[in-house]
């Protein structure tokens, strides 16, 4: 049974990117996944000054967390994305447009709030993505 259904209610303004306006979670528990960063297995920063490398690492790390939770990409109810530089926005949109159909197996994606921030926990980080995930209940 699919736990998360993405919805765009009739009468809502068009989404301004690859996201849905809402996610309906029908069963299970909600897990709030901390923001994932471009961190290598040894704890170092991946892709210093390389947005594309950091983007890929962030989603790889999020995928590892999902797998560890027994969840998958379609179990994501909502993303929050933080970018440090507004000039990375166009590249973010292009990278996401390439990656999301592969992850979600179609053209309907979770709600996403995108924020521009002054900096992240370390100056070298350019992107952080957190998620709300629906998993089977105990």
C-alpha cells in the first residue's frame, strides 16, 4: 500500500518547480529526517565550491538514511531545501529535473520548501536537504 500520495488541489496556483502542493499520508509513522549535507564517509566535506558534487552527495546521503529506515524515495512526504547562494538556483533546478524522475519513477514529486540562507553549519556547505518520511507503523 502506498503511504504517501502527492496532490495538487484544483484551484491552487501552479507549482513553481518540481514539487506538489501537498502530500497525503494515509498510514504509518512520520519520521523527521535531519538535513543532509555533502559529508563523505570519513566526515570530510565533499565538493568544496562544487555545487553539482554537493547536490549528488546530499541526495546519496539522504538515500542512505532512507534505506537505513526501511523507506524509499516515494515514502517522502515533504522536503525542505536550503541553498546558500542564489546563483546556484538554476543549477539546482536542472540537477533536480534530471534526478527526480529517476528517484520517484514519474513526474509527480513531494512538496518542497526552498530557502536561501546566509550559511550552513560549515562555510563549505552549499546545500542541505531535510525530509519528512512516512514508514510503516510499529
